[in-house]
C-alpha cells in the first residue's frame, strides 16, 4: 500500500497513515477528499416514526468534502447494490439501511412502509465517498460511494418494506419493485429467536455458499467476527502490501447482499480490516462502509466497539486489535478505555433482570489450537478475567480459519467437560469459547485429529501455543473439545423462560454442506 517493507515493520498504524498521507496527499487533494461525509435531510415515514441521515462520529480521517451530486451521472443508468442493514443502539426502534452506488448520484433516499404497495414515505440519505489514489495498493485511482440512512422511532417486532434509490431511480416505480427488501425490528419483550455468526469470510465460492445456508436459518441478526472482505490480504496492519485492493469491498457487499439486505449484519473489526491509508487507526474505510451502534467507549478510535440487546440477550462487539500481541499495529489504541467500558457493560447487563444471556464476539481467539494463530495472550490477559467474573455465556471468535470449541473454562482450566450434545450452566460452570473462522477464506490446520459430530476423537492433550508480549509460548491443553476443518458457521437458538426456570442458548456448528458438526446448550436461570 505504499510504505517500504522494512519501514512498515517498525511503524504503528497511525505512523503508516501519516507516511501515506505525506506521500500521496498532493495527488489526492487534486482529485478530491479521501472520505466524504455529508447528510441530506431526513423525514417522517409512518406515524410516530422518524428517519435521519446516518452521520458517523467525528473521524480522524483526512480532510473531507461533501458529495453534492453536482457531477453525478444520469441516475436512470445507475443501480444501487450491496445493501446491508445494521441495528442502531436500540434494535427495537432503530435500523440503518446502507448501500453502494458505482458512481456519484443525486439525492439518494430510502422509501419505506408497512406494505410493498405503500412506499410513499421517502427519506433522504447520506453519501460517504471513499477515494483511493493510484499507488495505494492495486486498485488504481478509485472512488467508492457508500450511502446510509438511519431509521429511528420504528415499532418493535414489526416487519417493514423498503427500497433504496436516487434521482432517476425510484424503487416505488412498478418496474423496480423487484429491488425491494424487508427487515424486522427486535421485539419489545423476550421471544424465541435465532442468530448466526462466523468470521473471516472474504469473497469466494465458499463465502457465497455459507451465505445461502445462513439465509435458510432465518436469523434475527448475523455476527461477523472480523476479517470481513480482505481488501488488505496481508492482515499485518502494515502498508507495504501491494495486494491491497479497495475494489474487493464492492465484490464483498454484492456477495453478501442476499442476506444482509434483510438481516442486520453486525461486524467486529479484525486485523485484515485495518487499512492505513484512510485514517490513523486504519478504520476510516470501515467508517465509510458501515454504520454501527454509536454507544461504544470511543467512537473516534474504536468505531467497531458497541453493544445491543435483542430480547433477553445482550451482544457486545470488541476490537481485539487494541489488545493483540501477535499483530500489534493498533496495540494499546484505546489506552485501556475499551476494557474499562467492557466491564461497565457486563456489570450493567448482569444487573438487568430482563437480560438472561450475554454474548461477546471479536476477532482474535482467546482459546484455539489452530497451527496458524492459535491463542491471543492479550485477550486472555485483558478480557478473559472479566468474562469469568461476569459469567459471560458465549464467546465467539474468528481469526483462525477453523471451527473449534472448548470445554467450559475458568482460569484457563477445564471446569467441566462439554461433549457434543452437552449442557453448560454458565452461572457456575464457566465460559465456553467458539472459534468460527471458516466462513470462506482458505482453511488452516490442527496439530491434533479432527473431532466433531459423527467423528469423535477425544484428545485431552493437544499441543498448541499462545502469543504473549514476548513471543510465542508453547502449551499443551486439555480444553479443545471439538475440531472441524472445513467451511462452517454458527447457528444459535435462544429460548427464553419464565422467571425461576432455565432459559437456553442452543449452539450448533453447521458445515457448508448443511451437516451439523457440533451442538451444545448453555442454560441460565431466568430472573
């Protein structure tokens, strides 16, 4: 991406950003700003419901300009693509609709209503253009246009129809009704629901196949635990990767649209999501492409850290680049504020009698035996003690391109073996960790035999390693219960219960073939 290899190896993400800006700024400023942030006024679409432009928090990215559409193409010749949804801070009443257009357009908007034949309410949207100059990676001089509209004051548990457009392309016209999508807000009270999860997808046949299976699960939302599109294929948080190609994101959003246009696609950021050109923390590109809940500890530096509640389940997204010893480009980015925020959130959710389960997802693995990355010592040091203190029910990671699931753990030791089909009582037993990083990228390997449903080969001594601050440390572990080396994802079924009875999380590992390779249950007494 433009920084000499030897130099990049010694530079932090912020230093690489500064280097690239100094090298390419003159060329870039002649062609337009790097990230364009501007808003078009919103409006009312149903009684009691309001929409607004989805404006990100103040960014540390380079100077920006507003994409007014003055030089826009004929809108009738331009079709939106890459639609993707995301919950707002309150999933019962907030949803962001995002999409992409291949060139600048005038007056982008969303139409929305309770029926496909009633889309008279039109809400303006915001364009964020992202410019990548020639010399920064492999894509040449390239500008991408991402559009966002944040919808608020929605009704809980309601299905809405929507269409996205711009001047010259109106989804309410009869010949464009096939472009409409739907979404459903979270319910106002606890109800059974399903969500899905994986990490490390990228663009591939296997990623597309997993998406097709995920759509068949009818999830309420989907969690993507980092390494989203692989625009930066190196993933070291360095800028000397000549393979960086921003256009990969166009392919990814097109591939994902079949699911993400109707299922909130909630992302956490991984090491391949740090792109040094756009901002000192590497997330300027992500801020252009995604609008996520803005309730994290520091939306300026940690835009991928947030939480939300769906029914009786709280979900927390973390940025493990902040604590990673293995890939330290953003190590210490938050100065400890992320960990402090995490504890506040866990304390709050555990005090809330309406919340039974807490699920945490992020990229780098707390516990994994893959021969590629194995376990991240920074996660174990900073966050695992909090997961145990507040009895987190499920931790979902990516990073290692495998499926692996632990026994129930406390302090790095097995407190209860959890065979396939077993049950964990998270209040007393400990925490279960799942690596679900086989969503589409090339697979890794294990040092021990695979062991999964229909092919159980229990092995209580698995040779692995953990990356510490001073390097790799070999360890022999007893907690690796399920190991599956093929493309897969997680399905989680949440079943509430009356107070005093046991609510449950039923977790299934589903292969790309549709076969079940693992299942277990986490239960907790409803309060």
